[in-house]
């Protein structure tokens, strides 16, 4: 579960200072994962096609 405080600018700045990473990448990753969490909570079923390719057994519906 993505915590709401991780969406704040202060939290992202703390992580930038701690890990020395680009804050726009951190912010983008957080919002992407938060979007996936929200989609899953609404009941949407989905798969990561990249994972299917990685395990060499794709199953497309």
C-alpha cells in the first residue's frame, strides 16, 4: 500500500537527499505504483506482460 505522505514534496526531497536520485524519477515511480494500487482496489484484473515474457510462458486472454 502506498502511503499518502509519500506523495508529498517533502517526502520526495528526503528520499532524494538520502538516496541521491533524481526527484522526478522518484515521483514518477510513486505515482505509477499508486495508480496501479488504485486500479487494483477498483477490482480491475490485469497482468504485467513484461513478467509473462520474462518467465517464457505468456498467457494472453
